[in-house]
C-alpha cells in the first residue's frame, strides 16, 4: 500500500440505512502495524465500519482513506491488499478446502507453485490438513471459520479485517487464531478485529476501541488497561 502516516483515516464518517444511523460522524486513524480490537455490543456499528473499510458498502457522509486510496472510489485497489473475514464464510460449498484456497489464491494472482506451498502451510497452520480434500459443505461452523481465515490470509495482505472471527470456534481453534494474529502482527501487518465479547480481547492487540450507538466511546492503548473501563464505555 502507499506509504502514509495512517493506513486507515476516517473523518466524520457516517453511514445510515434509510432513517436509521449506523455510524455517526466517526473520526478514526490507524497507523500501519497497529492491532486494533474493535469492541461493542451487537448493533453498535462494528460490522458497518468493517464493511466500509473493505469497500463492501458506501458511506453516507464524511471521508475515508484506506492505504492511501479514497473510498469508495478506489475500492478495487484496496480489496487487492486486504484480507476480510466477514459473518458469511465466503466459501464455495461444493469445493474442497484445498480447492477453495487454490481458487482464491489464483484470483489474487499468486504463482501456481508458490500457491501450492502457501496452501499447504495454511492448511497445517489451521489444523485443516487432514480435511484438505473434504468438501466445504461437510464442515462444521468452526471448521468453516478456520478455512475462511486461511482464505483471508493466503495472499499475505497488508491489512486484515476480521468481523467476529472467534464466533463458532472451539478452544483449539481460538488458540490457533491467536497464534496466527500474533504472527501477523509480528510481520508488521495492520489488524482490525471486531468482537462483542469484551473478555475476548486478542492477546496480541495493542489498542482497544469501543463503538457505542455508532460513535467511538473509548479509544486507548491496551497495556495495563483496566477492563472495567471498557465495560463501562460499552454499556454507556
């Protein structure tokens, strides 16, 4: 992505669905390499914000730049450099796990030999190698979520956007996801991860941001942060 101080820059960003506001004049700046935990109750605007950042939705007002590109006008350029894990797994049910990853890898222009290597590594990293040749429609919710995350990270994106990625994961899969996120952060990737589980702040996250009724009600570095501050903000 283009070199600039903020990889995500939103100024008075708003989104409404008819007469229902989802985001209200939101200002946000995220530096390259930051890991932001986006917290808040269901309906607080988390998914809406991620949809705007990924170019899947258009803002009603304000300005948004991602990686130096203006959104939504340059959304195509942005999509090539992000990895998105959304509520829907975005998998082809009648393809195997390996075929799904191969299809998406080809879409991102990864060379066939390099693609095969990355697919094998990814299947092992998410403990899917024993089900590599099983159809995605036979997978449990948790296995589909693992495969979705493998798909979103296969092309080694600069920016990872994860919407409730812990949903449906068992304890083993949660640990695998935490390891992957820690590795991605160590590699300098920018991560924005949403969750309504206030106790499920990823260990590698370095910033907590709480959305409440479409506005940012709390924004602070994690470190020695008192979680009670987050609870109070999220319930305000």
